C-alpha cells in the first residue's frame, strides 16, 4: 500500500479501536501515514491495556487511549473535540447475542451511531467513515437490522451536517478472516474433537483479510465525497471447503441453519444496481438523494455503471478461494494444518 500523505498531520479517532479491525487499522495507518495523533476509543480497559503492550508509548508517542462507550453522548463529545477524522468500528456484532439481547444491540449499533454522528457534526469533524457488513443487506437477524439502520443514519447525516460540512460514508464487506468470534478460530478450537459443525453444506460466504479491510478503509477516506457505500471486490468460499482447508481429517457434522443465518450473503442488491458504479477493485453505491448525479460522479471519480439488475452475491461471485488460498491466508501451511 502506498503512503497516504492526505492523512499526515491529521488527528484520527477510531471507535471500537481495540477490536481486530481497530488494531490492524492503527498498525496500517502508522506504517503508511504520519498522523498527528491516533485516538483509540473503546470501553474495555483490559483490551486497552493489552493493546498498549503491542504499541508501547515510547515507540508510538502519537497513539492515545480514551476509555468510553459510544452510548455515552457526553463522553463522545469530549473524545472527538479537535478530531479531523473518525472511523466508526464500534458495534455489538455477534448474531446470537444480538438475538438474545436486542435492546443492547440497538443501544450500541443504532443509538451509538447517532451519538457518533451528532458529536462529529457539532465538533466539526471533517470526515466520518463507518464499517458495515454484508448482514446489513436484506437483513434477517437483529444484528443485520441494526447495521442497516446505522448505515441509513450515516448516509442521511450528509443532509443535515449543514455549514459544519462533515462528510459521512460507509465501507461494507464480508466475513473477516480470523476476527474475534468468527468461524475460523471456532473451527480451530473444536478441531481436536475430530468433528466440525457445519450448518448447511451449500452455504457460501464472502471473505476478506483484516489487513485488506484496514487498507481499504484508508483508501476510501481519500475517495469519499460523502454518502457513498464502498464495497471491495473480495472472494467467496464454500463453508464445506473452509472446513476442509482447516481440518481435512475431521468428520463434518451438518447441524442445520441457525436462527438469523442465511445460505448466502449479499453485498449489493439488484435494487442497488441502478445506483452502483464499478471500478477495477471495488464498487461504489451512490446515495439516491444527493444533489450530484451518477453521471457527474462518473466524470469526477471514474468507474462505470453496473447493469440494471446486477447483484453481488457470495454464491454467484466470480472470485473464489481455493483450499490452499485459505490455508495461506490464515498463515499456516498444509502440513501445519493437517498434522
């Protein structure tokens, strides 16, 4: 990734900054830019303590840690004072937990996003980019529904930032390889039992590495005008193939689809196609209510229109991960995995 001089001397805050993405984003940012300050905003003091061990103060003097919760409006206002850019990654993202604790998911994912928006506008933050998920597209579980709502709030915020001029955009992608609570660590954990649970043998998912996710967010901070949803072109993999890549010796146990789970995921719907532009490595879904048109955006930013009816689905994707690809991505050779 090329150095990003546009982020030099900027003060950047990341909510949920101690998560898998947050830690990689900080690492990538420090390697590719020279921000004046990076503020890690999160609610867990233990995770902040552990992250400090990876980023000791004497080596990373520009890094700051700020305890707080996106649910706490007053604390957010204090945290973003003087900040140029906010990356909003804080969320409750475990599907079963959200189904069992719906009110808590709404408080963090929806009301917390509203707090981020209000604080950013009132404190004159220049840019806000939020992380979304494939589960926000045609959601069938509460987590996806809260993220869809958060996406709508974030895009609409461009309409009322007024003279403050704060711009809001979204990055949306699929499953992150190896993130906390994801299926890959779960498979590795149960592998010694000799059995891997698969909910349905037909299931497919989009996959992205946390490194690619962090790089893509940094690139989109440069690209954004406000109101876009950026979708990287990423590969799919069948869950059965994922199981074979991680533990080829294990017996597969089909346990049935869980509540709130889909066979396949979608990043761009057919209804979105009329607003979607394609670039070599990513798509851009334009807002339907902005003053500029798709034609104007094409002239200024390049790309080409997607055909009406186009959709970007994990089961009809043109990019697929092989077993060896996944073994390489998770950082283990075939011998290490299968021994």
